[in-house]
C-alpha cells in the first residue's frame, strides 16, 4: 500500500471512529468551501487523521499514477502523449489535518464569516 494514494486505512478503535465522524461533520462546510475554491484541481477535499504536521496533502486516486510516477513519465523523452493525457485525467484528493493550526484558523474564519 502506497501512502501517497487514496484508501490508506490506519487501525482505529470504535471511540476513535466515532470521534472522527464528529470531526468530519464539524468541518463539512469548510471542506465544501475549499473544494469550491480549488475547483477542478481536486476531486474532493476531506478531513483525515493521517496528516499531522502539514495542513493538507494531495494524494492520487487508488488506481491513478503516484506523484513520482507522473514525474518519471513526464521526463521520458519518447513518451506517448495519449498515455500521459489519460493518466493526467485522474484527479487528486486533498485530505487535510484536523488538528493543524492553519486548519483551525481557517475554520474559525469560515465560521465567523459564513455562518
């Protein structure tokens, strides 16, 4: 399992799962706003517990190329443009940290202006 792809599951207790569902519902509005701002650059924005030190990361879909593979394929001298066009169409996901201070500040600003 590649940690840069969607679908990475970490072991959780029932209590942690319940807390995560509560956190997801708290950040639902901010995730929607971030998705609207990012538009077609990402397929979805979601809250994740796998990100701690960064406010958010980009991950590829479960069956798309990893970021490293995209870099390698773009660097190929005799690459087939149809193949890169096909794989470039796979969207990225943006899981964001629920505890990072930037995320907390954005949530506070969002709630004061949008709610």
